[in-house]
C-alpha cells in the first residue's frame, strides 16, 4: 500500500504566490496556508522562499525586491529566480521528467521520467541559474534531448501592480522560449564567457568520467562471473551469461565500452529487473552528497560467441566488429541475447532508445563498412492507446538519417499486444526461439 503523503506548511510571501504555485505549492483553503507534500524537494523550496523573504522590503504595500546585480541592469524581471525555476520546471515536465523543483547548480541530476519503474531514473538535466540561465535536458526513455535557454517576460522592474506579475496559467510562462528579454542577450563578451565556462564544465565532466571509469573497472575486474541461475536470467530465459558478471550484492554487471574498446562504465541489473548506470553509493557517500558520474553516451556492449572483452584488462575486442559485415543493434541485453541466438550474428546492446543514435554514429565512424540492423522495440499497445511507439519511431529516424542502416521489428498477435510484449525477448518468452528465428529469417 503506497505511503500517505504528508503536508508541509510553508510561509509564502504574497508577491510570490503565483511563482510558488507554479513550482508546486498548493493552497489549503481550510487552514488558509500554503503547503507542499513531503515528496517534493522541500529544502530547495525553503531556500527559495527564505531568500525571497530576505530580499523583500515588507514596509511597502507591494514589496520591492533587492536586486542581486548592478543597478545598470535594473530592467531585469523582479521575480527572475522564481521565474527561471518555473519555466525550467515546465520544460522539464513537458519532456517527461518528473521534477517538482529544479536544482540549478550546474551539476547533472538523474531523475525519474514517465514510465520508469522501481529504481529507474531515465531522465537527466543540468541547470545553470547565473547571469544567463540555461540548461540541458535528456529523456533516455523517449530519446528526447535539448538545450534550454531562459528568456524572461517583458516586465520592467519599476511596475509593481498585480497585473504585471506572472499569473498562474499565463501564456507568457508556457511560451518562455519565444518571448524576448527586455535586455540584450547577444553580448559578444557574454558569448565568449559562456563558451569558456562550457569548455571548463566539459573538461571537469571528462575528469569525472575518467574517475568513474577507474572505480567501476576495478569493481568489474574484482567481481565474479554471473551465475546462470540469476533471477534475471531465469525470467528472461537466458542460459548463458555472455560475459556478464555479478557485484557483491548479486546484481548483474554489463560492461560498457566505446568504439575504441575502452571501458567506461557498467549497467547494473538488479534481481527484480531494475537497471542503473554506474556505481552504487555507500550510506556515507549519500549523506555527503557525493556523486559518481558514469559515462553512457555512445557506449555499448556486444553479445557474441564467447566473451566480447579481455578478462584481464576489461578491453573490448575490436575484431568483433572489424571482421564482420553486419551486426544487429538493440536496446537491452535480454533482447540482444534472443536476437543473437536466433540469428547467429553478433548483436550490439545500445542500453536504451536514447543512446542508439550515438552508438550508430560512433560505430559507423570507426567501421564504415558495417551494415547495422536495428532490432527495434515495437510497443504496439502504447501505439494503439495513442502514447507513441518510441522504439519504432527512433529506429526509423536513424534509418532515414544514416546510411547502411535497416530495421526489423517483432510481429505480435493481439494477445501479445495486450500483454505489453514489445521486443524479441518478449516474443521468445511467448512463442519460443523458433518464432524469433522465423521472423528474423524472413527479414534477412
């Protein structure tokens, strides 16, 4: 039974009532107070409101905020910080990310997206709430990724009437991308500064990726080979570990490599089927808010005869891709096993739909001769109910934008569609490996 949410009452200044509402606060008509549920980022909202209260002169009927920037920029929006959070939240939610209050601290945050199960966090974002607020959003489940840049509404600082403040449901908020700021956003100096800061952030992230790769590689090499009776293998009817290992908690470890064969990370598959990329944090690390940023983009694993990597160095064998003319590419490990065992062809595991294009791009740059067959997920139940068929859509997008790429998808009957079958492993569990062989043979 789900835990009942608790209300937490907060003191919201009158001027910030609409901003608070957009962030996620609600009005209790019985108590005559604003509140949020304890599932929200309480600390983030409290910091926001405390900062707003500190910066407000309460002696005036309409409080005049204290500007945290020089008076020469006095035309900035009086509710800048709140407006930024509101608009970034709206864009994040529209992309499917489940975020109540964005944390804009220049750090990558992994979050849940619509459709995530268990411990899955298939969304990521990074936000910078500085002189020119901006961010990046990615939904690995849907394949969506986009940069975001804040542009304020045309509100002058000197106007304090209620009508000048952003109202809940105001069209200006929803269309934040197309409203021009009342001050120049195209300063050449700022452009150079932003580019320099971006380069610094990229360099810092690259260091973090290397650090994570070192930690995870050591863990992987010290781990034992995965047991064939692992609950995930049993559930997916897999009878060969294909080089996967197990951590000390019994979770499967699938190594992730780039096209040069370098080890970067692992996908951790829990006994219940939940998955995550990277390292498990200790209790102390969590309390200290430590982060280990593992690299996934463009990285992959290969299901093939034997083991795909050197067991002593954890380096992927490039001969697997250089010595063949075609490979299959799919999202998950279980699907790759079914496709490989039915076809006899080496099959690349792209991890998720959002990473497939990066894998295709990297593989084709390194092995331009290779014909890639995308064994796409085919979620017909979602398509029938109007929620889209992301695997199919992404596969056709890649086929239309890259050379030497073709597509195959499993064909299901009505009962299988209603049972939410979507990939070749689902087909195998439903009708056996012979049916997978039959469908792939027709395609090949």
